[in-house]
């Protein structure tokens, strides 16, 4: 009234939850020891913002180590324009969401979420970062382009997946760009570290190479949309005369890396590694009482009590306890 305007709005903020579990009760003989099976779930998200701003990127020379064995996803009998069914993986957090499965494309990328990405020649594919209306919850692209099996003598084209320690490997071995299979042969990997949620793309030896401007690859991360400022964290070349180890932050979702110059000075050297690291909320542990424990500040100390003792585990992550 009286010309005065007012409005009210509310926002709901959900805080992170942290759960500490000290493990099951244990019965010991006097003088014996046991390892306490402490575990912690949840915690803060370490100020997660979005894919574009929250992942820290680094690039390094690295060392190439080809994965052997694993599960075959695609080989020379496929059209190399394929998407797998959902591949079950250990828990991995991407874009601050925990996943237990991915889709793998023969065209150099993996995708998250319940919906599989379309297959080529659907409009916009195989460009997993810039494509409009991807239908997935995000993608990681090591070499997002139309890929073929290499037919160079000695090549054994294979797309496979495997688990080595805490790391999930997806490997494209002895592949080429479309229509260049007779003269091109290279390999690369996407690596997901389930212990740290760090993402890597690693590039192997280029055993045969064709100078050609066709099918330049999209490289990087994409969320639920292709909005560069929030949902894309991609790479572009510093120039057409420097190697991939000198890549720059992307400025548009259509940026591609340069795969059309003198080898190796303007492509990648074997072992070149791109790393995206999420923010980490450090978790600290405290056991009480300290009597009989090998440590009070690790998650799984050794307990050697001389009398019946109840140990309490307290975990702190950010503002959560």
C-alpha cells in the first residue's frame, strides 16, 4: 500500500552429510591385536561450482603404458561408429555426481548418465562437447572425432576397458581418423582414478601419421549442456606449430585440438597427459581413547587393548563432523 512494493522469496540450501562408521565389534584374546575397520561416507563438496570452474587442469610429458588384457568393447569387426551398453564401473564422481556406469563410444569419448549418447551420423556427432541436446549427463573426450580402425601393417585395432588398482582405463589402440586407416595408426586412453576422482587423457605413440585437416578432435569435459562458461572444460591449440603439451584453455565449445601438422612438433609426443583434478575436501580422523592404538589420526589403526575398550571414531570434512 501507499506505493510501497515488497516481495519475498526463499532458497533451500542442503548441506553435506558425513557418516563415520567405526566398524564391527571384535573379540580378542589378551595380547592380540586387530585392525579397526573404520570407514567414512559423505562430506562436503569442497565448494563445488561447475565443470568449467571447479576442475583444475594440468598437462605433462608423462609416460605411455599400454593396457593389456581388459574387456574388449570394439574391434575390427565393428563399424567404429558404436556406443556400448552401460559399462559397470566402481564408484566415480564426475561433475560432483557419483556414477557406477558409463557408455563408451568408439569415437574417442565416454558418457555418463542413464541415457546413451546418439551414434554417428546423428547430427552433431561425433562431437561430444559441442553437440546440442546430447541427452547425457556429461562426457569425457580424449579424441572426439570420427574414428576408424587402422589397417596399417601390424595394427591390431581394439577399444577396451580395464581396472588397474584404483584406476579405470578406457583404451583406443591402433586407430585412425575416418578414411585414413591405411596411413594412420595411433593410440590413446581415458583414465578415471576412483580414489581421487581425477580424470586423465593420455596419448600414446603415433606410429603412422597423415597430414590432413579432416576430423579434428574435441578434447575435454562436458556437463549436461554445451555452455562453455559453466559446463565445458576443454582444450585448444596454442598455435598450429606447437605440440599438444602447450595446449590452452578452450574459449568455445567448438574448439578442437590440431591434428594436422608436422609430427611430432605440432601433434603430441608419446606420453603426453592431460589431467583434470576436482576440488578436494580433506577429511581428518580422530579415535578415542588413544590407549592401545597405533595411531589416533588414521582411518584404520591397529588396536591392542589390554582390557575391554570402546573406541569412538570422529571424522571431520570441511564444516561437517
